[in-house]
């Protein structure tokens, strides 16, 4: 079974070529049911439960979100939307 990655960063768009790095390495890109908007805390928690990794856009990474994604290894880069857990 392929591992799934969720992408919320709208800058990636939906073009398959933008995900080639991941798909070439055997990952499946998970469908983002909220594509085109910044996800709320609850929406982000919902979609992170069923994926193995994520590329987050402008969503706020709260403690609740980190708990929902606790099955993932954390690697962070970015800016003010990171809540250090």
C-alpha cells in the first residue's frame, strides 16, 4: 500500500507535474476535500488522520492539529504558523 501525502499549499495547484517528486518515490497524493481554501483547525485535523505526510500551506499548526497528526514524524520549516510542541 502506498503512503499518502496531503498537500494544502495552494501554490502547488492540482497539476500532476507539481507532485512528480513524490509520485516518483512511490507516494500517493491524498485528495484534499477543501482544496482552494485555508483549512480550519477542525478541517485540518480531519484530513491529517488518514495520511502519512503533509505539505501545509497557510494553515495554523496548533497543538490540536499536532495531536491529530501525532502518527507522523515532524519535520518543520516555515514561519509564524508553527506552534512548537
